């Protein structure tokens, strides 16, 4: 796995975790921000052929 792929997958994992935390604490604004970031990261992964596992969020 190259550095780009590893970094992208790590960012996706961190963003999923942040989204879960935002939802658990009831921070609707932060949850929306994290959802948008996650959408962008998943789009970037798809554009570069990086397979992302099934979403946990």
C-alpha cells in the first residue's frame, strides 16, 4: 500500500470516528461537517481506485 492510500484510509477512519463522536454528543453542526468531509474523502478514494471497506457509520 502506498503512502497516499494509507493516508487516505487513515483520514477516512479518523473522520468516521469523529462523526460517531459528534452524533453521540448531539453536536448536529459538527456531525454535518464530518459527514461532508467523509463524503469528500470517499469520493476522492473512488476517483483514485482506493477501495474503502463497508461504512461503520
